[in-house]
C-alpha cells in the first residue's frame, strides 16, 4: 500500500470513528442539559482527558513543535506559557465557576447583573474568541492534508478547509456536548500515544541522551549555541522583547478566559470533580509539552535538505509529521509512510475534536444567551433552543471557513496566541471582578467585555499581523493577512495582550465606579456563598 492510500485509509478510519461516536451520543441526548453540558455525567478523570483533548490543539501538536524547530529555546517559551496558565484556571476559576454557572460563561456573569446587556456582551466575546481559535485549526488542516496528498494546489487546500468546517458542524448539530466530549477523550488518548511513540523513536536515535539531541539540533540549525539560549527570536530588539512579554501575559491569563475551556467545568457533577479535572489536565498537558520539546528539537536535529525547507516554508507547521516520517525510515520507506500517515491522522483527529468544542461553545452561547435569554426573555422551549444552536453552528462554521482561507501563511501557534490575548482582554477581567469584587456591576461588566474585545481587535488590525511585513524572501508568500502593497501597521507588537489586558481591567473598574447599581451589590453575597461553598449550586442548575 502506497503512502497516500495508507494515509487515506487512516484518515477515513479516524473520521468514521468520530462519526460513530457522534451518532451514538445523539441517541443519549434528550434536552439542553445533555446537549450543552453532557448531562453533567462525566467524572473528573474523563473531563480531564476531554479538557486535554480540547486544549492540546493543532497549535500545540503542529505549531509549538514547529516553533521550537525554527527558533529553539524561544519557541519552547510558547509551551511554558500554555502550561503555567492552568494554575490560574485551577486557583481562580474551575471550582467557583462550576458552583455558580450553568451552561455558558454568561450564566455566571448575569447572576448578579441585568441579563440582556451582559449576556449580549458575553456571547459576542465568546463568538469572536472561538472564531480566532477556529482559524488556527482550519489552517492546520489545510497544511496537513496538502502535505499528505502531495498537492500544492491552493484550491485543494481550500476544499480541505471547507471539509473540516462541514465535519465540525456535523459533530455539533448531531452529537452535542456528549458526542464532542467523547471525541475529545478519544483524541487525547490517540495524541498522547502517537506523540510518545515518536518521542521514543527520536530519543533512540541519540541513545536516549538528551544532551546529544540538543547539541545536534543546535549544530544542524545553523545558529549554533544561540539556538539553545534565550533571545534568538524575542531578544533581538526592544520591540521583540516587549512582544514576548505581551505573548507571555496573554498565554498565562488567556486560558482562564477561553469559553470552550470554561464550559467544560459544567460537564461534571460537583465542584470537587471540577478541581480533579484541572489536576488531571495539568498532568496530561504538562507531559505532552515535554513531548513537544523532543519533537521540536528532534525536527531541528534530524531534518535537513528538502524536509528542513518544507518546515521553514510551512512556518514550522509540518515539523512533527516530517519528523515522524524521518524516524520511521525516511521518505519512500514503508516505516516512514506508516508513521507519517499515523501522526497525520492523529493530528487530523486533534483538529476535528478542537473545532467541535469551539463550535459548540460559540453556537450554544448564541442560542442560550442571545436567542433564549435576550430575544425570548427566557421563554424559549428546549427544542427551539437546541434548534437555534444547530443553526448558529452552521453560520459560525461558514464564517470560520471564509476567514481561514486567507490566513494559511501564518503559524497556527501564533494564531492561537491571538485568541488567548482576546480572551484574556475581554473575558478574564469580567470573570475575576464578578467573583471577587462586590462593587462590580452591569456597566462594569459590559464596558470590561466590549472594551477589552475592541482594544485587542483594533490593536491586532493595526499590527504587523495584518499588514506591513512584506513578502517571505524564500517562498515569496505574503507574511501578513492584507496584500503586501498595504501597510497600516502603526502598533508595533504582534500580540496585543500587554496593552489590551490592562485596558480590559481598567474599563471594568471605570464602568463600575461611574454607575450605581444596588441590585448587583445585593446578589453578590449569594453568588459568593455559592461560588466558594457550592451551597445552592444544584438549585441554580434546576431553576
């Protein structure tokens, strides 16, 4: 069996498995509690696996390993930020959110606020963050399948992106949260097993001597010792140092504001299970990011010639698949073909699981927060609300497809970092203020969300991400989203977190102190008791 036939078979097997899970889950789903929260029937371990599956996205598997392969130590800083972020989620968010919310992030905010403005703002932010994150997964899918099928035709890549979008819409509309969660659990197991296999094979090439691996990677990279030291990417200029600081803040604070991570805490029966979920997730994700260290430096050490050029031209996104082919015996070998197909199928499963979770989160927020709570004043039937969720999933999927096509030249870990910056700017300030500040009120919540969202989006639009980078000297590809002839970049940083996150907190404070809203103060004590002790949490779920 040739490489393409084997790859196609494994791809179809993965897709068939996930479709089968989705159909099975659809028969177990009977109402909004099942559709949005999986009936709150998952254990802490199961939810920890699902969180890991949701979090270890294409950005982690493809983007971070590629960033390490290209930038060495500075690339590894991405994974440190992603991991440390879970301490914020564990200490500030997990248990308290589970006790005081229901289905979406807005449920927790709206408990002590005026419903309509807060839910509208929270739903808007949820959709924007989810679409940013979806872009990264779509780009990863197009890059991956183009490599495996050996095509450079842009129309084929676009078709792949469309196919992934269609699949994610199917998962959400048919399987709901139960189907999505089981797909994420299966994907997490496949990803950990596949990564572990490649890590062992890479280390075996160096007799399990990590020092030899790092030395060879530094030598082969052409950058020498600088490849293993800070500063290769982020220490060249003052602007790059500030960009790294901005990136680090966004990564560490962004996780606790990601809507598709926050709703996972509603799928467990108790706050204790929510804590267990995060602890399991930290262990699994931490292990995985150690794997990416070996994958990235392994790619730098073992890939050369055409393979190294492919890694560079793909912005690092092809480092892990090409490394799998190399340790399996190289291009043209049976072992190389098998491992390339296996890892690519696992990466594709990664993309499918993450896009399903993102689409479910954003479409649920549109249906539950906008349609039911704002438009229907909480009077919509469960059947109508679920129908609206399915419609919203289709619309959001189409938007993500359209936006992903021009974003294919960007590193997907970088795209996810932008999503983290928006989440940390728009969502985290409102969540933290709501749980810990008695004086927080409706105006503060709305100003915080819209202020953080607008500032981060405006700064990204006028940053080098959108324009001003010019063309890649090697490939000739445009390095920004807008045409190379356009340059409107007056904001020097590629990640806006350093400015937009403090602005989100500032707008929340300013809105609160300029508004008098006694009803928010009256309900703070009740929210605090529920969040800290769990007392009344079940009643909140029922009513």
